[in-house]
């Protein structure tokens, strides 16, 4: 899951070197924290949060195959 979020985020931003994804496991769920450069924050979130919502949907679909719950936080 971590690699999936990394690939998606790096393709969206202008500074792919500053994309950092950290993974934390809490019980049955996994929390993925996505950090990008402040100038790229708008590109990752999108208008009215549409891109962020799409990222979460893709990760949720991938996690469903493995019977896991994944939460994506954009910091």
C-alpha cells in the first residue's frame, strides 16, 4: 500500500524527492501518512479534495483485496 501511495503522489507533484509516506499499523487498520512539499499540497488535494478522495478510493480498493482497512492521511 505504501508503494502505491508513493507512486501516485510522485506522479502528481513537482518535487517528487520531497514525497514521504510513513506506514503505521494500529490493530486491524493501517494508517498511511503522506507528506509533500508545501508548494505541492494543492496538487495532491485537488479542487474540493477530489484528487485526495481518488487516492483514498484507489488505496481502499487495493486494501480490500487483502482484507485490510487502510486510512490515508495527507499532512
